[in-house]
C-alpha cells in the first residue's frame, strides 16, 4: 500500500531488509526521525528514509557504534560535512577495529596453545582451568 506522501513501516522493512523491531529501535534512539501519521493512524515514512536506513544498516555491518553513526548522520544532516571530518571519524573506527583484531588474535593464540596442552582425559588436572585460574 503506497501512500501519497510516503511508505508504511512494513514497506520500509521490505525495501531495506531491516527488521520491523530494528526500525522501531532506530526511531527510539533517534537515528531515524519519528514519522508522521496518516489520517488512519499509520506511520508514514518519507521515501528518502530508505536511503538513510540503508546508510545506518551498512554502517552497522562495518562495525560502527551507534554514537559513531549518529555523529556521521549529524554531519550529513547539516550538510556541513567535509571529507576530512568523515575520514578522521573513519580512521578512528579503523584503528579500533584493528585493536579488536589484535586482541582476538591474542585470544586465539592463548586458547589454541592452552587447548593443545590439555590432555582431554578424565582426570581432575586441566590445563585450561589452570590458565583461567592464573589470569
């Protein structure tokens, strides 16, 4: 059901592949504006909200936190963004991603080494528990 001035939430969800509850959540936290209601009480979303929601979803896929997305959206909403500002925010995010990767690699090495030391037998001594108790 296409409305004169917009689309319904279910249509927005279908067009973007976003869950209805996620759309509600993004409205609640202010990433999406509260939509106006039609005369019969339905929420009516402007068609350009599809692009905004796709932006949010893609940013989430890339691991941006909600506040980072809010910051990027505020730049684009005001039209005052510069490539330098967006680049700086993205560089900070990339640095954080690289730190997380490094942490995960360290965890993987520790778990792999510890697992290799474990006998796996039905004995009370366990290398895994020893490592966990020493941490």
